[in-house]
């Protein structure tokens, strides 16, 4: 197991503690996880992403998707139904699972669909208007306007002296 010491970064950064904690906990998740169900994460556009999970054998009523505190949680709960089948080999996993993905700020789930055993969750980053870059117009004024705008600080200082 590899551990990282982020304390030197804490001395010179402000406001990145959440990022450091997320990096520390990512190592713990990878060790605890068993890789089930397999998944893909892809970028489908400049601010669009897609998470695809292979959930063969699960129905819509057995899957749950939840977003809380910048985390996407996908959970599958297989109902225990005894069908009386006798398997010689069972290679299709039908066990329950929980899979969690950390989301960046302002990333929202835009939709989800289940098709041919694949659960597709579409995500989009929506920056608030206040955070989007905006262009500031620079106004120019004529020199005569500046002179007639009133006494300057230098003129005020001369009057006091």
C-alpha cells in the first residue's frame, strides 16, 4: 500500500483540503472495491461525461442512482427469489453492489437509462453564471472630460498647504 503525505501542500495552499482528503480516500476505495460491476467513464463533450456500468440481470426496480455531497452512488440490490434452478456453472454475477464516483463541483446528472444490460448515467458540468468568464467593457473618455471633472488630489493638497 502506498501512502502520500500531503502536509507540505497544506502549508502553502488554502481551500484545497477537500481535494487532499478526496485523494487520500481514493486509495482506500480502490483497496476495498472488488471491481464489480465493471464500468467505463468517458468524456462525450467539453462539459459532458458518461458512466456506463455492466449490470446484466438487474431490472430498473433493482437499481438506484443517488447524488449527494458531490458523489454519485449507484446501487444494485438483487431480490432473493428462489426459482428452483440448478446451475452447473454460474458466471453471471447477480450479487448486490454499491459503486461510488466522486463528482467535481457543479457536475449534475442529466439522465440515466438501462439498455441491454448496461446502465448509462449521463453527467454535465453546469457552471453558474457568476463563475463563467465575462468580458468587461473598457470605456474611454476624452481628456477634456477628465479635466472638467473637478479638482484633482494634487490641487486639493495645494489648497490645504
